[in-house]
């Protein structure tokens, strides 16, 4: 049965998707509470806002009039406390909002790990619009910057700061960039690309302390190697954590995030959690307990909308996917592709002669069906990857039909024949099978554009 009054705390992509999808299906009263900014905006676009490529109006997917027209009430206040017994959310101005169903979608915040000096002026992160506004102010006189953390947000931050003419030093705790995700070959490819763009990479290097000048502004960092690096700006990009302060001391059960089942229900009837702040009690196979991705947050909101409007539904995210960009190199991954090949898998790796494109396919060692794809510098078709992985497609069939995977722009270089040749060289026993299979597309693949296979 549809809830009478749905209150959503948080207006990120999870909370906003929920509000929109419920409104499509229901006349329930919907209220969205957010302290950070009155309207939903695209967090992945924050870097382009800072770089001057987009304005604030460009990063808001909906016009300001959209909410009133769709009867979604927006409250720009901080939710301070939940009165579970009386079903009220208490706000920072003393007012309260009554709910029949409460959804917590408070998102995540960038990590601080207790480094000395982490509260100094000049220390920034990037999860909210307010972070970009602060960074804008600090950038006026910043010439040297240090980035801490070897993940995707760190690369975005590097590109942003370089666009303002800063010298950027990147501290990477492991012996290579993003060692938990990329193989040594892939990390080397990305590392070369970052250095070509002017990023100074320091591997096996950790932040030890942030040093202050007499005015309380960052003047340098000291590393675990006792090296002092002068800077006036330090970007902390070593991951994020769920924002759960609102329920930390309440009966709502938490660990790192707010504990939920696969229908996003907490241990308290009528209270749900979605997005970056939610932690699954029993995650689905090959999925993480906390999923802090844009597309999964959107799926959280859409799934819960069906549940709150009377449908029986559980979260089914499908095959794992992620994408990003390392300056000019696009990154895509489909399926679970660990940096170290599991014992029951084999891994085929191809890299273009130019050294700025690569393809990695992991496949089952015994049954020979594909399990994951990792690509750098190549645009590929999401639907084809899912079809191949879900269908347990044999690796030789994938290689034979690799042209159907390509989604690069017209007139872009084509690498399919190089990939086929490299695979045959690595697995000569597959050559006959490939010759037999070449061009014999399945009906699914015949319906997709299939560029001709030819060399660069």
C-alpha cells in the first residue's frame, strides 16, 4: 500500500530518483530535506564546474520549477534528529516534518584519517558543491598542490588543479596507481599518461603530516619518508565514508553504513536507506556491502520507488559496471575484474603499440567463458559486454566477434584485427576455432552496428 507521507533526507541522485519515480506511480505527499543545496545537481559534473566548462544551471538536471510542478516539496534545512516514536524529523530551525515512511539518503563525505593538520585552511576534498566553492576561493593564490590518495577522484582533482596552472604532486600509497583495481600493465599505462600531463607521481609514499604557516594556512606536507613538499593546497581524495551521523545514536542499526536488507529496509519499520549511506546486510554475490557509484544509487532509488508504491521487488543491479576518465583516456570495466587474476581464471591482455589503449579479458580457466572486461582508451558497447558475460560466452567467440564490441567514434582508429592477432599469438590452439567462427554473429549482435575489422 502506498505510503501517505514520504520524507526523504538527502537530495542526491538516490533520493531524487526515488522522489521522481514515486511521483510517477503515486499521489503520496513527498518531501525532500537537504541542508547542502536546495536543488539536485550532478555530482560527477563538479570538476567541470570548477574548470569553467559548465555553470551551476548546467549541472542541475531539472529546472527549479520542476519540483513544485511535480508536487515534490523541498526543504533547505538540516535534519537534526529523528523522533522514531512519533514519526517526526526534527530540523535545525526547531520545526519538524511528519512522516509515514522515512528514507535516509544522506550520501557520503570525503575521508579524513586523523592526519595532523587536516583541519588547516587549504585542505580540501570533493564530494559536495560547497567543496568546489571552497576550492575556488583557495585557488586564487595557490601555485603548488599535493593530492593524497590513488583513486578516481584524485585524477579528477589533478586535472582540475592543472587547469589553474598549479604544479601537482600526487602521493600514492601503493607501488603503482590504483593498485586495488588495475593490473601492473594498466597502472603503468595510466601512470605514463598522468605524467605526460604534468602530474608528479610519488609511489609508495604516504601523508604523514600537513604543516602550517603562521596564519594557519597549509605551507607544506611531510611524507612517511620524511620528505617535505611545499604547497598551499592539499586535496584529500583517499575515498569516502557513509554519512550516518543522523542515526548513529539511534535505534537504527549501523556499521560503516546504515544496515538494510535487499529491499532497503532498516531494522525499524517504515525507515529505509538508499545510496552511499546504505550498507547491505547480505550483499548479492560479487557485489560490495556499500556501493558508492552514481548508477547504483540511481538504481537504489528506482527500486525503492516500486516497493513504496506497492510492488514486490528486491534490488537486482545486474552485472557490475564502472567508468571514468583519466584525462584523455576513458576507462570502462564490466564484471568483477580484480587486479590480480584469480586462480580459476585466465587473463588476456592487449595493449596498442602507442601505449595508450588496452583491453583485458578475464575468462574461466576450465570452461573458457568470459567473466570480465577492462578497457582503457577504447569505447565499447555496454549491451554487448552484458550479453557476453551473462551468456557465459566462450572467449574464442568473443574474440571472433570483437568488432561488435567497438563503439568508438566514426573515423577513429580500429584495433580489432590487432586484438585478434594478439590473442592468436597468445593462444595458438584457438586459431582454427577463430577462423571457423569469424563473422558468424548471433542474432543479438547482428542487430548492432558492426564496424569492419581493419588495422589502424
